[in-house]
């Protein structure tokens, strides 16, 4: 499966921590892959390195309205 990485949004450590805390609120989802090995933080670091920042997220651009 291909995932186009069209848009990157830089994050701060606090943003990553908040996302992890939000995901951890869903106790019924603890068995899912994104709960193991700090994948949320790891992926944010990888995306950040791709654009020269510490943390980032990327998205596929579907529509841009200016």
C-alpha cells in the first residue's frame, strides 16, 4: 500500500506526548500495533528527520483550498 507524503506538519515534544496520552485513553485499543514500542513517537521522529525537524506528521493532500 502506497502512502503519499504530500504535507508535513512540524510537532513539538508536547504534541507527541499529548497524542500518546490521547491514544492511551482508549483502553479497548491496547492490543493494536500502535500501542507497542512507542510507535507514535518513533514515527513522529522519523517524519521529523525527513524534513529536518525533531518531530513531524505527514498527510496525503486530497484537496487544498486557499
